[in-house]
């Protein structure tokens, strides 16, 4: 059924459109298109599974378990080849037996790592490095021995190290598809259990869930994905499929379900694009290209991810800094008018929503510069942004005046600042000479609920009123 699916004419047309083969060469084109479809389907499934399983391991803070499993699988391949070759000469290249040996060896490597970590005598990174080096060294020794055999040079075991996606057959894709389906089914059925295990292992244990068994199953999924991925990208690069897609997805969402889906999409897309580029450009290995495409996706996510991307973080910081400066400017305008106008306009009996009309009084830029100690350039920039926001306006003579919206916002900023000043003076024993600086650090993050608590704590007789300055 899988072979018939791969031979559909629609896929041939798609391959022709993207330039994978030339239909004017009938003797060569069908073979190229068929082989490309084989590799494309296998790597697509592998990339999706790697991204989904890797997301759980990343949140479990064990992303390098796949690295240990991939390197530890190499001696298992050598032992399986030697064992099968001893029983049935010439049958050592049997892929099922080689993968079975790789799975057993990879599982042994992960178990040995966990046993070393339980001794608490060696840190986790040291344990990973020791086991990784030990098993990989043993695998290289076995491959050297196999290369010295008569049939060793034709065994092609070196492809498991660097990967050879173009050598995959329909049987390989069927095996990868079956393993991928099992991995995806397990992740779907146990999604809630894996989620709780990743975020709060102690809570999962308190619920009576088999935490150790779930952790062992998740590790087994990593081993399985690692083993089936060696055929396409090689054991040196398969760990990249487990780490790069979920790490890139982390920049796009803080929720688990979207993150897992995005990781699967990035893994599948990276694998597919890498295979198509490898099929289009001769002498271009698919495995390294897949990893490079994934790295490009990671770099793009690092810069432009909507949740954690560097660009948007800098933009939010810049916006928050500009907003803070604007509020400080409005507070400075309010305090300047408070000092220059008659005191009866600021007797405290007026609420924030019933402020005296301050829009008729001009504000001098020089006074703000002198009062706040800001540079004239910064004051000019803040004034321009406040005018654009509609909080300040320029009259026909060029003088600056508060608008109604600016008056309300300025009064609210002054009120929050002075409430926090009063709290610091009465309850934190902060000297009045230093309270202004201390209040500047926190006033812009006060939530409405906290403002209400401050009013009750300070026993304000007139809620929403602007307290008098404590200085």
C-alpha cells in the first residue's frame, strides 16, 4: 500500500514542479522521483517525531539524552553485524538486526548514565560525556575490526555515522513509518501524563502516577527516534533533530500544546526541505542539509519568535522604557503646575476623574529639565511622543499644555507614586530624602488591585484622590 501511494501521479507532478526530476528523461526520471519520494516521506516522519519527543525532553531538562543514545548505539551496530555474520555469512547487513542491536546498545548507554548519576559523585554533564565517549570509542573499535574482514568493506556501516538518506528503500520507510506511528500514538495517549511529568514530577508522584515508568517510557521513545534516525542523518547529527526543533518552538509559545505542534512542524519542514535540496543539487548530502535548515529555523526563531524572540523582546523593552518616560514626564508636568498654581486647586478633595482643569495652563520645557535633571534632548523626545499620544498639545503660540486625557493620566501617575512613597515611609522605614528614588523603581508596575490594597492599608479617607506630596 505504501509503495502504491508513493507511485501516484500527483506526487510525480509535484516533484516535477519543484524541479526534482526532468520528465524529458523518461528512463531516469521515474527512478529519481520514486527514490526522492521514498526519502522525503521517511525523513518527514522522522523530523516530526523527533520534534515532538524532543519537546518533552527539553522541558524535562534532559535534551542530551538523545546525544548519549545516538553515540551509544554504535557498538550495538557492530556487535549485531558480527553476530549475524557469524550465524549466517553475508546476512550481516540486515537492517532489522542492526537496528535491534543499536536499540539495545543505546538503552544500555542511557541506563549506565542514570546509574552513574544516582551515585551523586559525578555531575550530570560529566556522566554524559563519560558514557558518550566510552560507547562511541568501543563502536569505532568494532567498526575498525569489521573493516578488516572480507565482507566488512561492503557492509556500509559507516553510513550509520554520517547518514545516507538516499540509500533508504521502501522497506526502510515502512519501518520508519511504523516506528513513527507508534511514537506519535504514545505521545498522544500519554500527553497529559508527560506534561505533568515535565513540569512537576513531585506533583505527578503525589497523584499516584508511576513517575519512574513514565520517565523510562519517555527515554525509550528518545532511544527509538534516535535509532530510526541514524539511517537518514547519522548518529552524529540525529541529536540535532531532537534538540533544534523544540528549542526553536520555545521562542513561539509558552503553552505546551502549541510548542509541541510547532516543534513537529519545524522538524518535518526542515527534513523535507533538506531532502528536496539534496535531490535537486548533486553531491549534497541530505543529513547535514537537514541540520543546517533546522539551524536556520532556529536562528529565525531566536530573532523573531513572538514570545521569546530577541527582536520582540527588545521592542517590548523599548516600548516599556518609552512608556515609563512618558509617565514620568506627565508626572513632572503635574508637579510643575502644582507648584506654580494656587494651592486651593490641589486641596486633595478632587478625584482623579474630577481633576481641576489644568489644560489652560502652559508648561515650560525648561522647568521640567531643571526639576527632573534630564537632558534637553530626552525631554524633547518625550514631549514629541506625548504629543503623538494625545496627552500634550501645542497651542497657536507654540506653548505646551496638557489635554484632558493627559491630565487624567498625569494625576493617576502622581497618585500611584505618592501612595507608594507613603507606604515606604510608614512601613518600610525609608527616609523621606530617598523615598522618591525608591518609588521611581516600582511605581510603574503597580497593578490596580495593589493600588486598592495600598489605599486600604494607608486608610485613605478619599479613595482615588491624589495625596499631598510627602516631601
